[in-house]
C-alpha cells in the first residue's frame, strides 16, 4: 500500500511584486486542499514545506505550476503515513532565509550564486584534492548527520554564517568550497556570499541533501547519520549505500539518533538521549536542568 500522504519541500527565488497578496492566495489554496505546513513568502521568492493527502499535494503542485513564473520550481516529495505538521502557517518575511546582510552586500541568488552540482558530481568533487566541504546548516542539524569530513560550523542561526566564515575560512579562499544544506535554498545565498567574499571556486549541492539521498546512482553515499528536517519526523534517512550513525546518547555514549528536547521548559535544548537512559534518569540535558525538573 502506498502511503496516503505526501510531504512537499520546495522553493524558488523569483520576484514577487506583492508578497502579502501572494501569501493570502497561498493561505486560501492550502486551506482548500487541507494542507498543513510552513510557507514563507518574500519579495525574492517562496519557500515551503507542506503535508497533505497525496491527491491534495498533487493539486497543489499543479496549481503552482500553472503560474509560469514558477516553471523552474522543483518539488521534493516524500511519502508519509499522515500529516507532518500540526497546522498551516503562511508568513511574509523580508528574506526567504535570514542572512541579514546589509542592503549593499545582500545576495540575489538569481544574479550571484555558486555553480550547482548534481549529486554524482558533488560526490566526485568531495573526493578531489583540497576540497573543503562546508555544511551550510546550524549545529543542531549537522549534529544529527553530515557529509563525511565536512566542516560543520558551530552556529545556531543562519545569520551567523557571514561572521563565522570571515573568522574561520578567510585562509581558504583558493580552495574549492563545496556547500550543502537540507534542500538547497540556504546554499543559494551562502555560496553567493562566499563568491562575494573572494572565494575563487564555490559550488553547491543542487537540491540539497534531500535530493542527494533520492539519487538512484549515489544513494546518499558518504552522508553520515540522518538529515534533520523541520517537521514531525525530525530526521530522515539519506544514505542507503554506506550508512552510519554519528549521534550518540548524551548519557551512555552509545549511538542514538533519538533527538529530544530537555524537559525543563525554560531550557528546551535539543539532546540525543536513548530511551533506556531517559527511563532511568529522565529527559534533561544537564544535572542542573535535572535538579530544576525534580524540584518543580
Ligand atoms: Zn543512553
Ligand atoms: Zn536543559
């Protein structure tokens, strides 16, 4: 039996003249189709991830493709047993991904972006002498899984990347830089930023980790662990060629991809904790949070 629901992941950098009006139409369309998820609309484009019954997501794709401005939009589709989001949220934002560069140094990816590599080419490029593979996501995402030998910046927000790059990568401007992220949208700007900073050879994984994992040739090869996703699944399998686990339980140190939030609500930080350790000692990230929880 095929799964009755689909989860869509998509984006497109394209000018949107009236983002509020565009967002209102998205809201109405998704409500009509019973879709849940998160959609960001900006003057520079649209970024969304939605779940719904497969007939409904098919209709959504058709409706989007009926707009010729969306001709280049790629939909990544995952089957699912049910909704992956609790509700629908459509928001207008100044940027699709928040890099918060000053106006004069902001990146328009339709104008400046790294060369796109298909999965097989990205895999080959990673093996080349001197290649520097840069994870374009936050630390809590790369902690669950990342490419073998990738540099995973210790950042909590995408907007921290410019500073992190200036501090940590300035010596590497001559090296080939390969960037990747979940679905490709962050790399559109990140790779453009690297070029603007004077990096000579910048490429990006077209379609991101999600596409890399679906590629029948590379089968996610050399991606270690799972790909963090922003829905109820939290992590998805990428690698069916040479899979491994990189995350470990914070208590016992055994491999564990069970990603939970510290139960002390003011903390709420993400931790890897296996179910037997949680049963034994509760779901706290530290002794301090454990004591606060116990004293509640
Ligand atoms: Zn454990
Ligand atoms: Zn905590």
